[in-house]
């Protein structure tokens, strides 16, 4: 948990998030429900090239920060080129219901990308 806090502070320092956004992320650590384990509770986002299957990016976010972070998504939708959108509210509902494994897969041929979202 200390490492997560340091990561948030580094994001503030680098200007990736504002001080107010960073504070909300730090507060998310404090509001974690009692008894909820942070171990093994990750939202994993994988972005791969459609044409080659090679990895473009991988992002791992502790579930305890997901809801706070998704509040910053404009319009409640994540866009992937012309190929698709990810509804943030729908994603949150899947996470809250305890679903695990692959939750969403979206492809965008115009961006040569596939986005897969998992909960581990």
C-alpha cells in the first residue's frame, strides 16, 4: 500500500494528475472497505496490435483505485478510435458484482488495436 501512495505522489509531481485528483486517489486507500483484501485484486488492461498480436501497452491498477480513477473519464465513456467505446458505468457494475477474468474486449481496426480488460 505504501508503494501505491508513492506512485500517486510521483504522478502529482510529474503533473500527470492535479493535486486535487491525487488527493482523491490517496483518499481511496483510506476508504477501502474493512475486510477487503487488496492482494490479487487488480484491474489489468492489455492493448495489443491487431495485425501482429504484439503488445502495445499493459496497465495494472489496484481495484481499490479504479472507481476513483474512472471518475475522471469525460462523458463516462472510453473511446478506442472509431472501433468502439467502453462504458465506464457498465465496467464499474461488473467490478462491483465481483466478476473476474476477462470483462471487456474491444477492437478498433482503424487504430490496429485490441483492448482487453481483466480482473485478477
